[in-house]
C-alpha cells in the first residue's frame, strides 16, 4: 500500500478543519465536567468527581463519524484519492488518540493534586488500572485503546448505507443480545474486554489493541475501494 505523505497530511489537515460538530460536542461534554467539579466543591453534590478528562473520549468517538460521513465527499471533490483519504484519516486518529490520552492524564494529575484531599476522583486511566504502571505506560495503554476505538468507529461508519453495513449492524446487535444473557458467551466477552482494557500485563494489552487496530484498518481498505464518491 503506497502512501503519499504530503497528500495524506493535507487530507488530515482538511479533516481537522471540518470537524466542528465533533469539537462542539466534546466542548459541551467538557463544560459538563467543569460543572461537576464546581458542584462537588460547593457541596451541591457529593464528593465523588468524574474527572472532566474522561469526556475527551467523546472526540475519539465523534471524529471518525464526521470524517467518514462528511469529509470523505469533500476530499473526493478536491481531487483526493481513496488512498489519500485512507492514510490521512489514520494520521487524524493517531493525533487525536495521542492528544486525548496525554491531556486526560494531565487533567487527572492536576485534579488529583488540587482536589485529591477533598474529592474522590474517577478517571478511566485509574479505573482501568493503566495508571498503576506509571504515566508513560498509562499513556501508551490509553493511546492503543483509543486508536482501536477510533478505527472501529471509522470502519463501522464508512460502511453505513450499504448492504454489508446493514448486515454488520444486525450482526453486532445479535452478538450483543446473545453474548450478554448467555453465561458462557458473556465470559468470552469479558475475556476479550480483559485483553484490550483490563489486562494486568500492560505490554499484552498494548500489543493486542494495536494488532486489532491494524487488522481492522486493513479490512477497511477493502471496503473503501468499493465505496462510491457520493
């Protein structure tokens, strides 16, 4: 798969420029986080604070949706190619996942220093056990998980409107509805989640997420080649 880095970077820049809805949604969620900490500090609620850094995850989820649904056609109209879009979007997700991972850890650290003695702070890096391995490993664990999420959402979004998109939606609903109630299948789902999120071996968790990310995005290329410009 040949990559034209200059064009891919141009596509990534266009994508970032046209992500206003994702930025607005994420900003709104961050404002909720600001309200939560004010409410906790002023006694309007109890002393359990959901760290505002958690809300940054919304950008990881919403960005791929708008990149695939709105920006793809813009890039094609600007004489971009499918491969330019493919690599450009990947650059977007690497940057977004890195940014969110770093900023979330920073916000959690600041909140812990400033409000730790007064509040019980809930942050996913702590809940998932990533912070137990130190800041650098926590960043890598969070990054690997977030880019997996971004690529999954990207791949799911780009197939919408096609027959295989509808089939995938039905299969996902069927999997969720059958895996949760059936004990054996639920255990398999928990094993999978343990591998990509709660795995105590940080290197195994990082490797598993990155392998899945690469696998999904390679399959995404096959879908992209069949997608129409409109």
